[in-house]
């Protein structure tokens, strides 16, 4: 790039990363790079720990609350409704194992969930002797509709249903669920239930946070939104959060891992743990000694995202995805799985190349300097996820190389 030329916004964004731009990176939704400001913040904390570890550890409470405040600002919610976790997987297990449920209750999940959620609900059902009901939210992802999804969820709920676990964006197909509408549906059903029997809605949001735009997390009408920060948020690896509604946290009774947050620790230290009220989210933050230099750098990644603007990010990703999809969805050699509905489209594009296995296609495209992904599901297909780090030239080059590859296959 010529340094004398004026930057566009997206040129400037790209310049803030150390990516190898000789390759077109189309799989950053799996694990992302960190911006230079996040790299520098991690390095700053690491250096301070290496120089004076016991002294720098005293900064724990200050940085915990700095990062909780950054997440709460991003979600437009209360700081004490957020817990810190090490990943989406850890957050899901923390929530599910902490909820108040009884033998005979029912948990609903779907056939479209990732391994981590699928196994978490399975183990929960076995441990607590509750029924696990797995449902199809849509018959064909390519032609899925909001109405079909809502009808299937509504039909599955019965008087014993206590938890509904959903994945906001299905990374096996690219389908983005209408989460706010689903939340309103379950709220309506809950209006006819007693407080202790209301349905708790738990959402794996890792492929939505950093892509989706919303006014506030409360507007989603769910009880728990759980996400890692190392995907679309470009956050430090090994970081994540749990957001819970007031009702959701009221149903959270016992943490999976003891919290080291001061609000949880000090009552125990002063021999009054049982007599003190501790905000449930402070009990849910995973304790122990995490990689502090990563956890304490969360706020830098959020500041970076907020400076760009979440709506601009979503629009950029969708613009890229639509251009690539326009080629793939009509090509005779492609089996296309993603939706072109604005309401269900996520920016993740899933497809198969006929007569080829996904791993073969991924390897072939590496030789063309196109770095794409493969979905880690029982049916594994090729996955392309353009991001804000892709230039318009990247997308045009991707389309040209895909055309040549498909014509030669």
C-alpha cells in the first residue's frame, strides 16, 4: 500500500493487524488475530508481571472492573449482569451446571448445535435426570424461514420444558436465528407460568457477537448470552463473557468453578460468606489464575470495535458475503447451504463442491492463497467467512480464483 495515499476507513483497519496479506484470510471467524493495540496491551501486562508479579497482581480488581465495564458498555447493560469466562464452551458449562433444575424437567436444544453445546446439554441431562429433546429448527438451511424456526420451537415446548438452549449463528450452515423474536415467543409462553417454572433461554452467541448489531442485550429477550471474544471481536484468545438477565441470574444457584472476584472472596475471608449477598455474576466469573495479560486486555479489543461501529462492521461483512454467495449459490458444481434472507444471513457461507470432500477443497484453495475453513460437524462442508480485514480487492480476487478452480475441477 502506498503510504502517501489517503487511508479509507477499511484500509486503516487492515493496517492495525499483523496479518500476512499475501493470503486472503476467509476463516477468521474460527480464531482471529489481535489488533496491534491489543497486542501492545497484552505485552504491557506481560512485561509488568514478569518484572514484579506479586506487586502487579494487586491490580487484579482494577482491571477486572475495567474490562467488565467495557463489556457492559458494548452490550448496553449493567456491569453486575456480566461474568468473565475463558471461552464460550466454559461459559456454557458454567451456566448450565449452575441453574436450578429438577429431575423431570426438560431441556430443548437443536440438531444444528456445535459439539461443545451439544455435549454440554447431553451431560447435563444425564447428571440431573432431565429429559433432553433435540429438534430440527428447519428442514433445509438453504430455504429456512423465520416462521418455520419459530413454529418448530413453539411446537416443541411443553409444560415440562425448563431450559431452551440455542445457537444464535449456526456455523455449520451460516443460518442466523431470529433470536429477539424467539425470545419474545418464550416470554409470551412464560407469561402463563409461575416464576419458578418459567423457561430459561440460554444462547451460544459466539458467531453473532462482533457481527450482530443491537441497541442493548436486553432487547434480545433472552436470559443468558454467552460468547468468547476471539472470533468476530478480535479479542484476546482465552477470553469470553456471560451475560444474564435479572431473571436468569435469579435461577443461577451454584458456580461450576469458584470465583476469585473480590465480591465473592472477601465475604469468605471475613467468615461471613453464607450471610452475605453476592451478585450471582460475580460468583460465575471463573476463578483461579487465568492468563491475566489476555483477560486484562479485553477492553482494548472492545474499544477498537466500537471505534469502527458495529453497524458498519455488519454491513461490511454482509456486503462481502453477498458478492461471494452470488457466485456460489448458482454454480452447477456447488451444493449451497446458506440462506440469502437478510434476516437469516450471518456472513458465514457454507457449501460443498460436488464430487469433492471438504478437506480436499480447503487444501486446494490454500495453494491459491485462499484460506477458507471446514465446518467441524458430522457433515463437514467448506466454510467461507469474510471479515472487515478483507479488502474489496480480496473479495474480487476470491471470486476470480473460485471461478477458475470450479471450472477446472
